[in-house]
C-alpha cells in the first residue's frame, strides 16, 4: 500500500508535475493517479524512476511504497 500523503508531499517538494512523473514512468496520468491513490501498485521499475525523479532516499522509498 502506498503512503499517498508522503508521496504527495515529496511530489510537491520536487516541483515536478504529476503528468511529467507519469510520463517518466511510461504511463498515462490517470494510471499514475490510481497508483498514487493506492488503487493499484507501482512496479519496481516505476519506483526506481520515481526515486530518481523526486529524489528519494532508500528510507523514503520504503516509507512511501512499502508502508
């Protein structure tokens, strides 16, 4: 389950748009939003992309994506 509150906070801190992050992950913005909201899971490659784009520490990745 995704910690969507922490993920949203990190997205805001990065200054990057959700559409940009979705494209970086290779998905439609609506798919990204569903994953962000916990309706489905991010894949490992998607988590890797987000960890570089936001950027996230290993600890933050665990707190966000493996809560």
